[in-house]
C-alpha cells in the first residue's frame, strides 16, 4: 500500500468533511486517520488525513490534479499532499551549545526521526568534531553584525544546494535574517529556554531565578521577525525550588530544551503542524 | 440551533466516514466536531460527532429512525444520539470518606458538571449532613455480607425511581453486585487509589509506601465483575519521596482521587467515552 | 510529647547549625525534622526545625527567652516558634467566583487544612449562602473606588476582632490597600490565574489563548504593593491544545486555581514558607 | 577550598545532628549543604552533608580517622566520605538497543555527567561503532545460558581491571549473575520500561497497551536478585490515549527510559542516593 498525508485549511463551510471523505472514497483510497479542527472565532477549517491506496492504482500527480480541480478550487483550500516515504530534509543551525545537537543526532542515529540531515551550519568551528562523529557534513558560515549579507548569502546557497525543506535552530545564537525567514516561512524551528511569553530574550534562566518561579520551561516555536513571538509548537516545564541555583536551573533546562525541541522537530517532520494567525494547530 | 452528540462503533469498513458525514450534510446538519478512531488490531471503527441543526427542521425521532435505516443497519453500527440539553442523571454511592463527595458537590454547585444528582446512596449515616448541606436527597441503604440481596434490591429500586443514568462510587466501600453491574453496564464509575494495575485491592498507599515508589497514582475506571480490572477512563500521578510518610501518601492521594474522579465523571457526562474490549476510547 | 516548629533566618555564619542543634539537645528536645538552606548569593541562612519535648519539662516562654538570649541575639536571627497544636486563623476574602471557595471549605470540612476559618469577607452578597452551608460567619464589606477608606477600615476591624493570622484571596476581585498589606506583610495569599510572570493583570486566559500557548498555569503568591509581583509560593500547569476554546482554558484553569491555592494555603498554615528578597523558601 | 560529601546512616538517637555538626565545626569545616531523614518506622537516621575546608588544613585521611573514632564508632554509623573532585567510574552494559546509549554518551560528551566511562561491555557486537564514535573502549563479552560462568568471569575481570565503581544497564538484555550483584551491591542501576510494580518482566509496553492504561512509565532501580524488585531510584510517566499504538507506546517510552536512567545515573554519581530496607533515600 502507498500512504499519503494531506493537510488542508480553508474557510469553514458546510459539507467540507463529506466532500473530502467522499473524494477519497471515490478514488478507492482508505482513510486510516482523520483529524479536523474548526477555529470558530476565525471561521477557519483545518484537516489532516492519512490515506492509503493500493499501489497498482497509485498516481500521485493525477490525484493532486484531481484534488485541485474537484476540492481545492471550489473550497478555496490551502493544501499539501505528502507521500509518507518521502522524508523532509532538515538543516541544523548551531553555535557552541552541544546538548541539543547531541540529542538530535543521537535520536537520528537511533532511527527515531523521520527526516534526513544533509548538513549542519554553524557560525563557529567548535562543534565540527561532533558533526564528524555522526558523519554529517558541517559548514562553517561566519555570521556577525558586519557580515550579515555575506553570511545570509552563504546560508541560502547551502540550503538550496542541499534542497533543504526546513531549518532547526539547535541553540543557534545569531539572528535569522528577514530574507531567510521569508524563504522558509513557518519552516524554521527555534528552541527558547523559557516558558514563553515569560522571559523572552536573553538569559531567561537568570530572570526566572531572580523572580523566584517554582517552575521553569522551554518553548519551541516557528521563527518570525518578532523575536520569540512566533507560533508555539510545543512547551514543557520542570519544577524547581529555592534549593536550586542558577546552575541547577540551566542543567534542568537543558533537559527541557532537548525534549521540547525533539518533539517539535518530530511533529513538523511528520507533517502534524499547521500555522494560522500566529498559532499552531498540532494534530498529535 | 439544536445540538446533538452521536457516538458510533462498528466493524471498520471503507467509506464509513464519508457515509456518515454525507448523511449529516443531507439532512442540513452542520458538523461542529468530529473525532474518529480505528482500532487496527480489532478492526473496529469509533466515531464521535457533534452536530447542530436549526430548530425549525429539528425532529429527533425522525433523525434517529432515518439514521437507523440508512446508516446503522447497513454498517451494523452500535450507536447513540444525545441532545446536548439533556443532562444525564448521576447517583452517588458513598460510605464514610467525604473528600470526593465534597469535591463533586462543590463542582456541581459551582455549575461545572453537566449532569443532575437526584440522590446519594450510602451504607452509613455519617455523611447525611453533607448531603443536606447541598440539598441532595440522601438514602441510607445498609449493605453487609448478610443483607446483600436486600441491599441490592433497595439500591435498584431507588435507581429506577429516580431514573438514574449512571452511578459514581465516590470511595464507596462495598462490593457492587453482579446484578447491578449488569443493569448499569459501563455506567458505574469507580475511583481506585493507586496507579492500576499496580496495587489493586485494599490499602494501596500502604503497599506503595512499602515498595518505595517515587510516584503514586489514582485510577478511575468502569466497574466490571473483576475487582479493579474494568476499563480505565482516567489516571493521574503525584511525585513522592523518601521524606513522605504513609499519611503524606494518603493526603496527596486524596488530591489525586478528587481530580481523577471529577475528570472521569465529566468525560462520561459529556458522552466522550466509549468502551470496547475492556478498554476505553476517550475523545477529549 | 509537645511539638514545636521553629523558623529562623539570619546572615550565614559558620557553626549556626551546630549551635542550634546543640541548643535543642541541651534542653532535652529531640529534633524530628530539620531543613536548612543557604542563599549563597545573598549570604543568608534559613532553617526550619520540628522538635518534640516531653510535657513535664515543657515551658514555651522559658524556651523562647532562652533561645533569644543564647542564639537569636548572638546570631542576629529573625525567628518564630509555633506550638504545633496552635492552628493559625485564616480570613477568606471572596467576590463572586465560588470554585476556590467551595474547594477550600470542602477541604476544611473534610479535616484536611490545619487552620481555623473564623470568617469570610466579601464585597458582594452573592456567596453568602455558600458560607452559610458551611456555617462560617459571612460579612459583606462593600469596597469600591469611592469607599476605599471606609471599606479598608471595616476589613481591618473585622480582622482584629477575629484575631486573624493570615488572609487568603480566593478570587477576590478588589485591590488590597497598602495599609492592609503593611499590616499583614507576607500574610496575604493570592491566586492568579496564569503562569506568572506570563500574563499578569486582567484576563490572562484570554491572553494565553490569543498567544497560542500549549500550557496554561496558575500561581499563588504573597501580596505586595506591586500587582502580581509578590513572592511566589506555588505554581502548577495544565496542557492545552488548539482544540481548546477560551471556555476550556477557563474550566481547566479553575482546577489549577483550586489546587495551587489549596497547596499554598496548606504550606503557609504548616509554617513551611519563609520570605526573603521577594522570593520564598518553601520547606515542603 | 576542598569540598567533600559525607553519607551517614545509623540507628536514630538524640543529638546525632548536633554531634556531627559540632564535629565539622570543630575541624574548621563549613557545612554548605545538610539534608537528613529519619525513617520513623525503622528508627533509622540518614544524613548527607557537603562541607568545605580550606586546602591548607586539608588532610582527608586524618579527617576520616577522626570521624571514625569520634562519631562513627560511638553512634555505630555506616558512612562514606567522598572528595567532590573524585569522579566515580561507570561501566555501561548494553545489548542491541541504542537509544539510552546515545543519550548517556551524548550527555557525557556535553559535560553533564560527573563521572568517567572507562569501558562499555556488550553481549553483542552491534553497537561497537557507537562506542567508537565516542571513543569509549568497547568489549564484546558473549553471555548466553550456556556460558554464564565464563561470561561472568570475563565481566568481573574487566570491571576490576578498569577499577569500576558502578554499573549501568542501558537496556542490557541479559540476567546479571548473583555473584556480580553481590560484588556491586546497590551499585548496579537498571532501567525498566514500565511504572513498577506494574508490568514487571518482559514486554511491558505490550501489557500496558492490552490493559488500556492512560499513562505509561519507566523505572530506574538498583539491581537485586529478585527481577525488577530492587530499590527504586527514579520514575517518570507519560500520558497515552486510545489513539496510540503499541509502536507509539514504545517510542514515547524510549524518551522516558532515556530521561529516567540519566537522572538515576546522575543522582548516583553525585552520591545523593542511599539504600535501606529495599528502598532509597534520595537527597535531591
């Protein structure tokens, strides 16, 4: 059997579900998973389908054309269709912190992530040996206030050359340029080491310690031009107490960062996330 | 608008979703929520729908008949249809513990539970004053090894008289008879004070303490003839440490019992639970 | 045996623990619990002791005098000593929300809270029947922008008359005056329905919904003159998703508010909290 | 400054804390952390201290002798004293699962684990390349029903040769022999993929799926001769629902196993665990 994932969103109207499910039935597909959501305030309909087809009738281009004509055009849908055996290609952007990098590469090597990692880009040379341990091509692309344009140009060339689908900032410590954000809209995933919207910006563990919170967190979100304000994909928290120092916060936080980023990356790679109105729909 | 909730399960076949959603569209209903699940091992399909109809075309009996003829019979469905303004009637069974009782009556009084409480039945007189505080009719039905038959008879008469839909055992300390279980199949909810299947039976906090676990739990499940082995609706846990005594376990456990039982009762009253093969599907 | 709880904080110095534990041993007391904490940044030492003495040698005033002379004065300690059979007296301040009220009164009636509730004060009459159900004296003290001084005066008179030790704002919707805050410094406990410092001020669930967070929270803190910025006692969180409406956030939040406030009240009543530098030390 | 950690347990008696803290003060040590616990049922006293001494007065052997004479002998203490700059040496035992291995080696490489890893022992060759990636010596020690004695002998020789302090079974799939357990009493850490005591033995995820639990767990414990019944160090859980397959349970479980094992290993390496009566005291 050939499996595909379909993501749809459009204005909410009567009979959308019936129309879509009829269509799948009409082309001898079998729905093995269906999830839908209506944003009642915005009147927007979201749907995620997993379908299977026997291989002898399988013709992805024909299905796509037919879908466009018979469903997407009449309902004015934004949609995408992914064969489940096509893994998305992820670029890792890193700087000097290695804990998220080790975690993602360890999971990747253990066969847990449904994606490919064609390259790692870093603004420092420090973690090149880690990339080499895992046999992932490593590119040093310096990026400073002074060389922004040059740096961005080099990044984009590499991303194009390796046909990258999405970017993961694994504690990458530089700003992403508006050009790059526009090129990879809702396709750049960041991990911020606080429970957003609490403690945006720099040194959130220090701010959390100073405020005396009893719970710290981490947040993974899509990158937008507003720092730490993009659509949130996943968050998690850990309890702390007066007995924990800032160093303890940071150490506990590393566990949160690892876990939350890995979950967000997995959800994105499984095409389980949709973005609308600076929020995510996550069909998990 | 008139809203209804529909629960369906049947053997999984192609085009069920299309058939159901077509049907709703054909009678001018609007699907505002749809969730479905396929148990791939057992090949069983489950679905929960919330639909709304304009009141002028609304005729529940006609819809039910039509549904039976056009969908339920051809697909051999087990199904139920509930108008959302009909609240289920819950009987509370209690003994001497009052914490779950106070919690449920407090939530009920605060307007949080979508149900009615026509009566409370207890095998002791102790908590009659609590029932009176909340103006709920209280019936003392003694139940001992010696008077099982008589006790069961009195229970069933009261349940029938008050037209009870489901029963909640809020730390009720007597066995429910097989007859009563058969009468209220998958409609009797118990709270057990452990993380089942760990520590079934009596004194689970003592057993947990002796074993030195680092987490305790509570489990709400439908009652079957096998003690503590019915379909699980909800579970939750709380961290404990070496510094906690058995009394601490019990006190932390009371919070878990309250919370887990209240969630299970709410899910059941919202018709969000379905039972199959001694497991639950919970569309939450 | 007579049990007492001792709370101490002072500048950190060598040999404090030895001095205190020696002292207890020297007066034939037995330490049954000891917890200490050093705030290394501020160089402050905190300690909580539970000790027991046989009743025939028991003389609280003598112990206090001796403690002041031999320990508190030399080490310049801030300290308090509480016999464990003296329960603190709590005043409940409420407005129109009843869920935290029902929860606290239910727990109190179930014997879970180590405190007394001599009175409830409200700026509305609405919840008087709830107070009456639980036989707690209820006082309606109007409080508006126009009658602040009069309202505060009436509040303080009642608090003095009933010899109140601490105040709990169970979703009380008015500002507490600076005078009252000064009178009950670190003795007024509020519940805020967000994960502070995220979403301070009004309508936090609406803000959380708009931001698209994946986790909501509640925070209990001591009241200071800066709104929602007092020392945090306890926080907890609950997962939410795109499928939850604002109403779902509010309903899930009620559970958080109940739980977090009850825990903070219990910790305070057990004399397990100490405040320093706008943060709490919680020996739980 | 030179820091040491002291662990003590003995029969509970009056004035132990005073005696120990006096002693530290008397040798010009400064207590920077003290935690104690009394098991009231068993009348056993536990204590963990972190102390610092200026280096010029530092003489570990003298301190140890003095401690034995003046405290340990009179109070009949079981005790240990560890300079904080001496890292314990951990042997990893593995088979074919690589997720815990990648996680521990990633954390080790990222500098998070206060220990050394002189060697990895496996009953299969499969994961040798992983060990090589991280430059850890790898030894293939076959272990079958037929060669138990030979296998055990080879294991013990390696452990002695590399001066190993404790052993971590990172999803090692063979029984540990009673001899080895006796040699490393309370020093062999296992990760079991269920919430013990629920689902001991083989295939716990399958059993959990069949039972229809709503929460799965993982448990790290010291190995004793009774399978899965040793003292529990750490546990954690993850929510599951009807929508999760056994494969989903396994994947979510891998995250739990990684996290729980890493925490247990860290606690042990920080000398924060003590074992008594098949339970742990964990000063975290």
